[in-house]
């Protein structure tokens, strides 16, 4: 399922990399993180709770998770 996540707390390229790695670790595919858009898009079968936990464990705040 394709999802879009709005994320707070990213401020540089390293932040983007950390979020990408966190989402890849839960098996997400086609992960694309935008620093400017404060968002990530991905294709995953993970639950919203798993996605939220992965991003928050990486040190960032999830604002919303939308199905697209």
C-alpha cells in the first residue's frame, strides 16, 4: 500500500538518510524522503503504528500518515 508521511524534525541530508534507513528496515519499498516537503512516500505492508515507531525511533516526529 502506498503511503505518505508528514514528518517534523528533519533539518539536513543526514536526517533524510536516517528516515530512509528506518523505513527500509521495516521492509518499505520505493522510499522517497523530501527534506523540503517534510515528508516521505513509500510502498509498504507495514502498519501505521510500525511506520510511526520506526520514524520516531530514528528521532523524528510523525505528524500524519495518509494512504495514497
